[in-house]
């Protein structure tokens, strides 16, 4: 059963990043959440995601951002938070200013760390 866990938003140079995390049990469930997010936020420019599942299944997707700038930072935030059986999706609305490779990496990481951190704060 899919359970919504948390949401966080940041803005970087007029780009908006919305991070959301759900509990999920399978790759197909994670992919379904990505598709639902794309449908919900059709006007966004990117839907970057990462998930960690039991059995050591880890996946990340940059969704058109330069390779390694989006999905991997989101996956690293998810894994370092200790969350498992979870998918983190960071939706981006481009604000008109290119952030560059380092800027993208930092923005996606910050958004994912913020939303994953909110879940861990609730647990304490």
C-alpha cells in the first residue's frame, strides 16, 4: 500500500523544486508514483526520482537533466537518511536561469535532503 510520507519545497534562482517521498514496496509501485506525479504536475520541466527497496534495489533517474546531476544526488540523500522501501521524486519548474552542473547537483541534493530529513524528524 502506498503511503505519502512528506513534502518539501525550495527555490533556487527562480527554479522551484518540490520533493515528495512515499513508502512503496516494489519497482512498479515506484514507477506508478512517478507517472502519477508527471500527470499531476504536467507543467513542470523535470521529474527526477530515486528509490530504495528491500533486497538492495536502488534506482535513480535524471529525467533529462545532465547525467549525474539529479537522480544520484536524490538517491544519495534517500540512502543517507536510512529510508528504505521509499521513493523520492523531485519535480522541477525551470525558472529561466541555468544553474549549471554544480548548481543542479546542489539543488536536487538540498531538496531531497530536506524532505528526507523531515521524515526522520517526525520519527524522533
